């Protein structure tokens, strides 16, 4: 599978590195399932905001070869994109390639019309500008990323890692995403969104370590029932303090966080084991196969059996490519 990553003059090196790190191969790993093609409209060596240059060998024709096209960011002044870049993005979208705008990379996608009538996000500082310049786009500044099927967008800076790991998980499964996340020393899936960094800075306190230990304990005991009162007691907090602290730390409620963790565990088991749906449901904490199917359908719009079948078919196709 080919992934085209678009570079440009004056870009921040970190943004360019994100998709390359997630989808590129690493020493000691088996042959990668992805061929990453870095390309640019400019032919001369590109300057970066860090003071060094980039020698990019491919031009924008690489986009026409790609299954996935990633715009890793854009200029901070949100200037109009070159017509050639916009045409290449439209062609890619028109032939069915997935198009991804990380951070300010949502701006060229919006200018190309690819976000019209869709939900999207970008760095929270520029979310109002995106909505003002492109009123047909439904902008949500509070989330880490938005998946609209063929088009994905992410929030600022590190949220690009979240989006790329999410896409890797969709393409290659939870274990592949977890392996890359471990290599990069980042969480394979963060809860909450940009809102926790905008409005809810995490306070430091002596109870922080105990709170983290409680969450780790829950993750190791997903099959058990969990109530807020018991967990608050384990963390030596009042129910009110625990609830408030949890939302500040994760950007979501404990109920939604727990459901997400259980779904993630179920997906890992469906991808990597032949355990029955009943066993998966029990070990992931859903209690019954019926409950697992209901939550799977509501969150992922498929059934556990179909998910396992589709994942294995996609894995086999990628391995044969």
C-alpha cells in the first residue's frame, strides 16, 4: 500500500516525521506493509522552520500512485495552496484514495472542497479560522481527530500521531498499532480530545500516582464490574473528586472510557485469537455476546464476527501486496 506524504517549503520537520514514523519501516521489523513516498510541488531543496533543508526526490505525481495521501500540516498563516496541489488532492479523492489532513493540513483539504458537508478538526488555535474561511465545513475543535470515511483530519501537533495510529489500527489491527506506539513511547489510543489541553490543564497533586495506578488496575481487570464509588475509594478520593479528576485527565467520563477500553480489548482478541464471541465478550467485560454485539454495532457499525472476518481478509491482502 502506497502512502504519499506531502512536504512543502518552510514546513515544521516534526509534522513531516509523524506519518513517516508511524507508517515507515524500522530496523529489526519485518518488511513494512506500506511504501511511504514523500513528495513536494517545489523542485529545489526545501527549507524547514528548524533551519535545515530537505531534499525531496518525488514531485506531486507521487500522489497519483498513492492509496493514502497525507497533508501533514500547512503554513501557519493558512495561505491559499498552489493550484497544482489542490488539483492533485481532488484527483486522489476522486479515484477513491483516502485523504488525511493533519493539524493545519485540513486547510488545503478544505480549499480543495474535500471537507464540504463533513465534520473536520484542526489545531484548536486555528479552528475558528477554518470555520470562517470554509463555512461548509463543520469544525469541531475539541476532538483529537475526525474520521469521515474517505477523509480524515486531526487536531494540532501530537494529535497527528493519534490520527496516524488510529489509521494504522484500522488498516493493520490493534497489535500493529500497539507495536508502533511502544516503539515511539506514546499511548496507542488517547481518550478525550483537544479540550483537555485547552480548558482543563491537569493539576499536579500527591494523589496523581494513586489515580494512575487505579486506571492501570482497571485495564488489567476489564472482565470485572467497576463502579465509581469503589474506584474512588481505591484512589483515596471522594466520588466527586474522582469524577472531576477523571474528566480533567481524560476529557471524557469514566463510563465512556471504560467502554472504549473494553471495545479495544475485544478488537485485539478478535484480531489475534480464535476465541469464541462468548469468550471475547466475557474477557473484555461485556458479560454476554449479546451485549458485545450491541456495543460493537453502535460504535463500529459492524458485528464482532464480521469485524474478525474483514480484518483477516485485509491483513491477508496487505501481506500479499
